C-alpha cells in the first residue's frame, strides 16, 4: 500500500507522462502512413535511420517474393489459411496495391521457388505490421 | 529460374534480422550487435536442422 501510494505520489510512469503527439488524428495519420509506405511512420516522427531501413528492406523483401513467383492470396473466408495469408500480404501497403495494379503476384505453383516467394511476401507484410505498432508506440511517447 | 535455396535462406535471414534489430534497438551499435547475433542464430539453426533432417527421406 505504501509502495503504491509512493509510486502514485512521486514517480511518473510512461503512462502518466504528457503525450504531446497522442492526438487521435495524429495517431491515425501515423498508422495509415506507416501501413501505406513502410517506414513512413518513423520518418514522419523524425526517426530517420529506422524509417529509411524499413523503407528499403520491406519493399525489397516484397519484390523478391514476387520475383520468386510467390502468390498474393485472395481474401477467401472459406479457406482460413489462404485468408490469413491474404491479411499478411496486405500488410505491406502500397507495394501490394501496385503489384495488384500490374497483375503481379499470380503465383506459379510449379516453380521451385513458389513457397519461398510466398514466405517472403507474407513476412514482408507481417513485419510491416510490427513496424506500424512501433510507429504507434513512438507517437504515444512510449519509446 | 535457378536460385540457390541456401542463398535464399541467407537473404531471408539477413532481411528479417535487419528489421528486427532496428525495431528492437535504438543505438546503431546495439542494432548491429543484435542483428549479427540474430542472423548467426538463424543460419546456424537452419544449418543444424538441415543436417538433422538429412537422414530422413521425404
């Protein structure tokens, strides 16, 4: 009890610190931009080194997945694994939209590298989800 | 298309460890250390698992 009141009285936790950039519109902007362009959420908040590395590595990974004849999965609720793969694919943002626009990502199931391609494509999207969460934490002032 | 499976695995490990190291650490030196350790872990575990699976037919 004493420890609790002590903590509440004198020490400030991360949750109590003022959050200059925690306005909902700014959080939403950061998250949407971070989804559309990998690393943009960090660049917007002045984390240039991190943002540039994400901006290069994640689309590069996605591009390798396409080059390896990986498939961009459709949103099919009837097949849960395909559905989860589709969610992972969409995590990369604009590169996914561009690939769809240019009819890339049809996937060649007979290619030796097909599964490798799928792995690269899905991992790129899933890693970008983590990058979005990190940008969200930065915007909240947690990091 | 001829691609080395090992090379693809190395490339995958390199990219994933880079992103994780940059996500988890803030200082460039720490990022490099974490990235190298993670990359080494990926490669060595894959190499050991590959050899362990070698005697078993598909």
